C-alpha cells in the first residue's frame, strides 16, 4: 500500500488484494454488540440507557449506509497499477472510527483476551483475523495522518 497526502486529501494506492481486504473488513461493521456501552447498573438510569442505545443504533445505521455509499462511490477507482482511494480528512477520521469498531468488536467477541493472545479456540480465528486486519489499516491511515 502506498500512502500520500495531496493537498486536503489523502491518497492510497492499493493492490487488488489490499482493496478486497479493506472492503471485506469494512463490510464487517458494526461489530461492537448493541447494548455494550452501559451508563450504569442502577434502575434509575433505564430511560437514559434506552436513549443511549437508540442513539447508538441510529449512528450505526447511518454509518452503515454511509459506508455502503462510500464503497460504491467515486472514492475507489481502478487504475493500471492497482486501485486508487482518495479521501478527505473527515472521511479518513470516520474510516478510523469504523475500523476501530471492527477491531474492538472482534476483540470483544473473542472474550477480550489479554496479550499475548494464545490458546484461542479455532472458532475465534475469523475474529482474530478481523481484529488484526482492521488494526493494520488503522495503523496505515494513522501513519499518513501523523506525517
């Protein structure tokens, strides 16, 4: 993956395999389970918890729709030397949030293991793969943001 900054936009040169992996990991969104973020355990917070759950569900739905549009839109174009992704800083920060959801959600699905991650059940392999792949793209994007 080749990363560059061009004015107010960020540009990524991706191989076909990298493009497929990025699209796949983004397709896993949302991965953090609904109801995971809790205000408190007291019953006096039930109404506020419901408001939080509703707001998070709405945000997830908007992000999913934006992601579907993003992946089908002009941002990703095939060129003779691979695929070209051109995005704004706002889109970059948003993609980092989406990737973080996939990374953290995958970690939660594995039971929140402490590093080093050893002795996982075989059925945890897809979540481990998704967590690592989301982290890979996050680090590449953050490297470009940091200069």
